[in-house]
C-alpha cells in the first residue's frame, strides 16, 4: 500500500485514492500536490487543526484554509461577488474568504469573526480525491512554519520528517510541480470584496469580473495559511 521514504515518512502513489480517503477518515495527515505547491492537510476537525499546528510549529493566530469539493457549498454565506468569482476562476488558484454562519468549520479554520478561507483546487489528484472523499480538506504548505515550500514529494517528506505527528503522515507522490505563485486571496465576507494577497490570479482579471473589488495588504488574523498553497 505505502512505502517508507528515505526520510522515514510513509509514501503512497496518487492512484491509491480509496486508501488515502480511509487514512483521512481515521485522522491521518496528508502531504499532497496542488496547483501551486505541495500542501499539508487533514480532515477539517478540531483534532486535524491541532495536528497540523504541531507539525508545522505554527501559532494559533493564523487559521488554516480548506479545499472544498463543491463550489456550491450551501453552508457557507455566498455574496454575489463571491459567486461571480467562483464561477469564473474555480477550480483554480483563487482562495475566497466567506462567512461560516452554521459554524461548520472548527476554530483554527473559522476565525474569530466567523470567516473561513476556501478554494476548489484544479489539481488532478485533489479532484480525484474529492470524488471519493467529498469533505473539506485542510490545506497549508508542506513545510515547517516560515520554511521553503515543497515542490516535490521528497522535499515535503524531508521538511516534515521527525515532526510531531509524523507517524500519521502519508506523502502522495505527485512529481515535481512547476514554479507557481500562491493562490490569490480575496475576502468576500462583506458586500465589497477585498484582495488580501496578490497571487496566481492577477488583480486585473478579478476586476474584469467584479469591478468593485478593492485591494489592501493581508491582516495576520485573516483566514489563510503560512505560504498557503
């Protein structure tokens, strides 16, 4: 099923989607390829949040983002601007901050203002996993907090070896990822959307869809992730 990597981390081929889904259901951690960098994730539970924090060595102030399988997730609060942006750019490297009125997501994904950062990834592995395991997948970069993002499975395994919780980590082999900017981050929790972080989707393309969009620097308490994929 899986093979030990040189770093002592369990490795699994991307074709083993059903085993990976069971691993996540059992509270496992996963390092996996995305359209930007290798991500580190878990099920969107309080336990999953704590496991990710310990593995990354990350403070509690920065919530994690979630990859969602369905762009029409009805439990989140969609503004007209958010719907327009999702329709044009999802699946893709655009992360939207939305309100979570039903408290579907635990603290650590949902911030103190009740917002969560979500994206629908176009990466073939993530899309395949979503068809088998239709749940939100927490996502942060597969490295220690402040470290260099991983572009290969070997780099992810090396960065996370010997970290707390490594015995619960599987690393998905996805080859070397091409150089890429992080996802663009847009706060759509209010009526006027705000670009919090420039990234792979240029601001001009966003403004062509939603003319009222504004820009400003990201706040450290905004739901996002350290070197977010």
